[in-house]
C-alpha cells in the first residue's frame, strides 16, 4: 500500500510541482493570498476572465500566503499545504473515531479495552484511491475542506461541541461545500448529547465563520457577491468552466430555463435531506457521515456548474468511517488492569458475553476480590456463562448429595 501511495500521490505531485504544472485553481489560491497580503481582500474587484475569479470563501487564501510571502518556489506551492492539511485532519478524525468506538465498546461490554492501532492504514487506503490521488497531484482545493468536515463530525459525535463548531466553522470559511456538514453535526450533537450542546456547537460555528467572512463581505460586497455567489451558480458575467455531463449541467445547457429547473431540484433535494434529519436523526458518526454523503452526492449531481471531481466528497464520507472501523479491529482486553466497572460476580448474572466482530468471545478476568476463589467455584462460574442450564442442574445435584451422607452417619 505504501508503494501504491508513492506511485499515485508523492511522485506525480513532486514532478508536477517541479515542472510548474497545475490546475487553474492553484494559481487562483496563490493569487488570492498575494491580494490578501497586499490589498486586504482576496478578490479582484471587477473580474473579466475566468482566471480573474476566485469562487472560494476568504479562508482559502491562507493556503496562498506561503507563495505570497516567500515567492515562487517548490515548497511554496499551495498543493503541499492543502494536501498536508487534508492528511493531518483526516488522521486526527480517524484516530478520534477509533478511540471513541473503543470507549463505547469498553462501556458496553464492561471491561477495559486497549487501543493499539494508529490511523496510518486509513490514510494509505484513502490516499491510494484515484479520486483522491488525482486532486492531490493536480489541485486539491477540496481536500482540506473534506478533512475538516470529517474531524468536525467526529468531535460532534464524541460530545465536544466547541471543538466541532470550531472545525466546521474553519471548513465553512474555506468553501461553500462545507456548509451542509453544519446541520448534520448539529442534529448529531442534539440526538446524542442534548440541545444545549447543539446550541454550543452552532454558536462556535457561527462565530468562526463570521470572523473569517464578514469583514470581506462588508468591505467589498460587490466583489464578494460576483466571485463567491454568482460565478459558482453560473450567474456571473463569465460562465464557469465546470461542464461535466451531470444532470444539473445538462439541464442548464440544453433545456430552456434549465438553470432555474436545476436550482429547484437542488432545493427539493436539500429539503428532503433536511426532513430525513428531523424524522430520523443520526445517532452515530457513521450514520451522520452517510447522511452527509447522500446530501452532497445529490448536490453535486444537480448543481448547474459541476464536475466529476466533486464526487470525492461523498466517496470519502462513505469510505472513511468504514475504513477506520475495519482497520482498527476489535477491542482487546487489557491484561494489566482488572475490570473496574463491572465486578465478576455481576458479570456472571447477565448471561453469556457478547461476541466481538471477529466472532470470538472476549476473555474476562475475575475481579480482584475473587482472585483467591477455589478452582471449583471458578469453573462453575465460567460454565454459567456458557451453559446456564447445565450449571443449574449441577448446582441442584450438589445440594442433594449431602442427604445420603447423613443417612449413613445415622
């Protein structure tokens, strides 16, 4: 897998950076960083050509600041910083999700599990995917947004609303495509941890986005609206070059009034996803990621100006939690710490233990108070876990045994 990542990501990215070849979006981000540093705004006031437009929110200009500060060079290419942000945030999300899943298993099964896997295999599998490896090498404008969205969902599921709001707010300050993750995260927090925590998450998100976006919206509203609103929707003075043959684009190009029809269908899809969140709110990170993947897939298909590269959003949101759960494996019982939550005597009353995902029974250690018990009592207790009927019959037989001995004594 490491060789696959080297051949599909590292080598192509290095060669393209040294050659100076990249998609137009990389030049746009680097120019926005230069404009932000020297003029205070990342947008051209009156864009004329496609290259003049910056359809991203102000936070994206941060990835162009190294180029603006240190000049043109291999290490100042915006792709390095966007790819690094994506892999760091995705690794943090995968590790946090794995730890959260193991903690849930610890509470459910009643014994302490030891987390012993890292998130490196998850990153390797995701990076080797062609839909991820290609944008890393040629552009990668959507990847840091995806990583922040994943990490924000995990923080929401783990009961950390402030961190979730901060992460989602940073992603929402980079690009519009991060905004659908906010209502999904709020519903997840409300379903798992209550409405008060959801309000905290929403307040943190609003404060972060407002701090990053409002100064540029208030100082240059015309340039902001033309670059960020009109151009991505295909309503600007210059048409967007995104022309993938998806339904939204086909409606806008070949049907009279198709742009309006595509927008109506997009609104209907958004209402349907919102209704599903209210009717059946997600209660796990994986369910929330799946709901977000469905909503983004519908949005990418129905947008008037769209491209196949946007499909990386639903792909990562669908695959990332599943890869994390499959790679980290099943919980492993600690042999160095005895159970502190469920005593052994209580564990023997609840029936047979549940099997883990590998199909094997977890190895239960006795409570310290029972470690000096006789071997006969230990065997009876373990038999009660696997064969309660046989254990009851054996216990009844033991109670009857003393009667013949009493008669013999008489």
